[in-house]
């Protein structure tokens, strides 16, 4: 009789253990999805480095910050962090032992996430392989290197609290608003910052310069933002990195698509699109051109020659894509930016993220073309496909080359 009771007890414990393991696996999988939505890997993984091991440099006007290791290593990562430590970091910007973080870490957005979702992310990170790697020391100048000053910054600019659904809006709209404002932290790149490096609440999603790339206006303005985009075009852009005649993700945005957005459920992408198309229009930034380019120019200057030799096989002279609509230049903000910020960036660095279809690959021209040649073809593209009439100098290319390391 006792033996039977013992067997039953063991079987019961075994069933309980299986249930616990299943619950843990479900929590970890949920945390993985949320970490993907929050694009944690992009900011905490150096090129060629181990995932989440930190060390990514963020260049600011007053020095550089380096992202921390968030693998479960006890010494250099978050292995010794309690749940409260982790929640405090994401909700309040204050981590283990009271260490204040700078707003390059978007805790001002993550504060909208409920505690159970924050802890799900921690469960996922804790399931990863520990990596022993300390990030480089920050190089901020005084007084910005004084972390205690963030206490006062938080008093002024941190609106701590969880997301509250708007009862006047649909469930889809609220889901999109939560993803954009919270884990997706879209405003952190697409909203201008004030002199204190806080988001300018008067210009939400109006565009900003981030790490040498334009993060364009994504408010619902039809000229400067994405108000003229359809929901299907926005979903295509987020899931595939392009919407013909509207935009192609490059630079940091290409990373967001590759590492985060394309992995989200279609329902979440649709929710994000629904919300963005409802936002308050912000009439500022770089306008989408409505110019209809002519064919090949009669003039054969250096810019036309470089375009004919290196570009025309993919990008037609009339602005349409030659072979694929993804190569459409007509209507892109990139060709209408008088500073040629993203145009120079993509010419120098290319666009060949891992796993991309071949028709999305853009070779880089940093090695094969001189500064005068790239300046000439950039000027041609701006004048032929855009409406700014701007020109690019060889000195502009050299400066951009120095900033991108190419």
C-alpha cells in the first residue's frame, strides 16, 4: 500500500514538473518575442560579436556611450540581478546597486510595459548562454559623465507609468499605440530631442538625425510623414524593408526591420500601421517629392556617367525600378534631402543585410569610386529625381566617409 502511494506521489511530482517546465518554456518564448519587438539585440550586439554581450557605441554631441552586457553572466552581465533590479532598470532607468542609466537606453518608453512583460524578457535573457565581456568605458565629457545628474533629468523628463488603453479607440489601435510607444520605442529615433537630450513632446514622430542617418518623419502628415501610405505599404515596409515608391529601409532602420519588425506577427504589424496612420500630422522634415523625372539627360557630365555605369542597370532614368520595383527612386525622401544624408550613407555602406532577397541588395561604392565621383552622382540623383536642387561636394563625401568608416 505504501509502495502504491509512493508511486502515485512520484507520478504526481513528475506531472507537476512537466507542467512547470512547460510554463517556463512558454514564459521564455513570450520574453523572446517581446525582446524582439523591443529590438534589444540591435543595441546590445556589436558587428560580429556575440548576441546581447554589449559594447555598441552610441555617439553623442558630448562623447560616446557603450551599451552594457545583458547576457546572464554574473560578473559582466545581469546574471546576479534580481527581478526588482531588472524592473527598476526598464521602468525607472535605475539598475542594480542604484546605477542610473542614460536615456540612450529607452527606459522612458519601456516604462509603459507591464511588469509581467518586463519579467518575461528577463526570463528569456536568463535562458541565454552567459558571455563574460565588459563594455568599453564611456567617454562622456563633464558634466555629462556624472550619472547622479540623471536623478534630476528623470524628475523633469521621465513620465513613469504603464500604458493605459484609450477606451475611445479600438483594441487594434491600442495594441499599435502600445507597441509604438512602449517596446518598439519608435519615438526614441523618430522624434527630435531638446537641448537636454529628452524627446521634444511638441514634435512627436517628426523625424530626427540618428547616428548619421535621417530617421524620417513617421507621423500621419501626407507630405512629410507617412500619411499618404496605405496600411499594406506600411506592413510591406516593416516586414520586408521596402514599399515601392515610398521607402527602402537602410542604415539603422534596415537593422530594425531585419532584427525586429519582420519577426512580428502580421496582426501586430497591422496594429502598428493603424496607429501610425492616426497620429497627429507633423508638417516638417524632408518632403516626399512628386517630381516625374525625364529619361536619360542629354548632358553627359560626370554624375550622369557614373549613374549610367553603376546605377542604371537597377535604377531606371525615369525613377522606376529596372528589374524590380524595390529599386524605384521616384518618390523617395532619400533623393529629396538637400543634405543627402541617407543617400551618401547607402552609397558608401551598401544595403546587403543577411537573408535579404537578391533584388534588395545594394552594393557599396566606397572602394570603387572616388569622393568627386560619388559627389557627382549624388548631385545628379538629387537634381534628377528630387526637387531640392541641391549639390554634394567631394568634401561632403569625405566627411561622410570618415563618419561611416568607409
